[in-house]
């Protein structure tokens, strides 16, 4: 079999995603007859029919079903190979990721001062993106919070971060000097899709093995805040989010008797980029949780 043309593979995945030649052609900015010819060419290279056109529309054949996940993996590998090559060709560039409420400016400025020829960039990431962003090379280092799956990563704890209870203004606990888990034993806490993240921030199970109270499922910080403002939930949050001035209809209370959170710097374990080690060193020296919290 001749070598596969990645352009044709990409065309196939577009048709497979839409199951419609017209919509796939529009996405790819090519004419539909040309797309049909390209798919025929790919099928000739593969040696099997991948797509069938019926009165009901376009369908994957059994061969197409088997080929699709491998085709997508092939395209991802191609993109990663290109990213790795570009990174190697530009050893003086580093992109630093960070998640909500965390500031990387002192460490970034330190690297820029010590390496004036360097191209040091920053990129804000969602709470669930740090590991994926490192592995697909969108970032070369990230400052985030545990929990974080560490396989294939080099992770160092930078500092501890207190946890607070976030409630709506007017909640029965608002204004207290502090609260404990016993005070919120019956309060619903929003759930996140990631099991490890969910268990960590809901403290589930509670000391003694009790399950944490259930709560609405959310995927974003904004959705969680809406449930809290409505009085339908409370949440355990890192202290930096309070200093960020989340919104005026919410307030926080110190949460006692729980372990603090941990802010970390993470990089790819095997990364030997010229600026990776300097940034890790700067992060340890400059990011200690003092004076780095966002202000309203």
C-alpha cells in the first residue's frame, strides 16, 4: 500500500464527522465533487471502501468505522510532531499557562530579565486544561492547583493555599468568623465531571467516611456561582478566588479543620527545553503565595 496522504485523511475525518459531503466540503472550503474524488483516492490507498452514500445520507462502512479512530490519532500525531519540531527550532520560546486566581507575572518577569533574548508568553487555561495543554504542547509550563494527574509530568509544590467557604450574601453562615465541615454537613456542593477534582473540592468522603452532600452538576466556575447566588449550594474554594473579587452578591468564610490546597508548577517530564528549567527555578523563587492574590 502506498503511503497515506494526510490531507486525504483529514478530508475523510471531516466527512465522517458530518456524515454529509456538502457540509464537510463547506468546512474544508473545497467543491463537493472534488471532495468525493479525494475520498475515492483515499479508499484506493487504503484498499477498502470507507463511506457509503444511501438515500438516508452518508454512512461509515465497517472498514470506515475501524479506520476513523486511527485516522484521528494519525492527525493528532502529525500535529504533535510538527509542534515538537517547531519547539526544537525555537529553543528561546516558552509559553507559561496559569489557571484562575493565580498570578505568574513575577516568575515570567524574572525569566525575561535573565534571558532578554527569550520569547516568554503566557496563556490562561480553564481549571481542567493544564495536563492536556502540556501534553499537546500549547504550553511548556503551567502554574495550577492540585489535584492534577502527574503521569508524564514533573510537578513541584510551590506553596499552600487556604480553603474558604463561598456562600451567597444573606446565607445563614454569612458573617461568621469561621466554619467547619460539620457546619455544612447538609449543604449541597456543586459537582464537577472529573471524579478526582470533584472528590477533592467537595472533600468526599468526609472525615469518618461520610459522603459529602450531593449538589448540582456544573462544568464551569460561572455555572457554580449561579447556583450559589440562588441559594441552592455552597462551595469550597481556594483563597485566591476570594481576593479576585468574584462578585458582590457572594461572600466567603474561613474554613477550619481542612487541609490547605496546593499550588504547583508542572512541566513535561522529559522536556529539555532551554527555558523550562529557568522558569521552574523562577517559579520556586518568586511564587510563594504572598502578595500574589488578585485584587478586586
